[in-house]
C-alpha cells in the first residue's frame, strides 16, 4: 500500500501520502494480503476501500459522519459509512437515520440506502476502520486503520474551518479529541443502532443543526433528500 500505487484523489494525497510510507501502514497492507491469501472474504472490494475520500475531496468536505467499520454482509459495503448500494436492503441503523431525517426535516424515507448523493455534496461518510472480514464485525480493528483515519480527521481539523462533525456513539466520539470545537461544530449523540437509537439519536436534530451552522458560515446546506 505505497502512495504511488494508491488510487486516492490528489486533494487527499497532499495530506496523507506520507502515511503510506509509515511502518503501521505497511503492516496493515501485509495483513490484508495475508488474509486474502488465506481465502478470507474482505469488504469492501479493493477499489472501494477509499471510496469516501475519492467521492468527497478534501476541499469539498462540509460534514463528516463517522462510522465504526464497514458492513460485513455480502454486497453491503461500498466504502461509505452507513450506506449500501442501490438494490440492497437498508440495515437497521440506516433505517433509524432515515427516521430521524423525516422527523427533523420531513425528508421522505427513500426507496434505497445509497448515500452517494450526500457524499457528492460534501458529506464525508468515513468509517474509522476501512475493511472487515465477511460476517466478522470488528475483525480489522486495531490493525492500523484507526491511526490512518485519525490523520484524516486531524488534517480536516487543522486545514479547514467551519465543518460539522457528527459523532454517533462512544466509538465515534473518541475521535472528538482530535477536533477543535472552536473552529468546527461537533454534534454528539448515541449511535443509530436499534440497541441505542432510542437513548437520544432519535430526536437529535443533527441534520437541521448542520444546515443552520453551514448557512451561518455562508455555505450552502446539504440537501438530505435521496431520490
């Protein structure tokens, strides 16, 4: 996983290229190669691992929605946190996101779970861990991805201003220590999982809060509807 072979948008490479030369990233690459050599099924497909970064350029980011690790079912993960490709049934956490969107902004529940339209508008749909083994949630935690995604958050915090960070659940909120709350808006709530959504995710009004803040910074808000 050397920078010269990584298919990563130039705006991100300017901030992250050096990470690919670090020992932790070389170890991560060796781990992924080993796992594939053992016949393990890894999600998402290789070309989609950096989909969030390639869809939402560094200078285009307005909002960051941080997930934990990719969905681990067949056909679900495509490199955008909480999102699934069109034609794949939206998982329960995503259904709760749509439920809150409807309550907050009266956005109708979409017929699919693909959030690419958000990403194209500047919503960085970033997981803390970018790969996972089939049917093994959290299987690639602690292998190096967290350090890499820390660098993503740190670069945004340092070089951008007026961003919105949505941190849902304790895992995502650990990244909050990397964010200057004077420069950016940090929104925290429980995770949208069915296990915790009723404890404060539902009713958090993060989507309207994000747009109010962006507009106060003379930026256009996000169109949260999905066709």
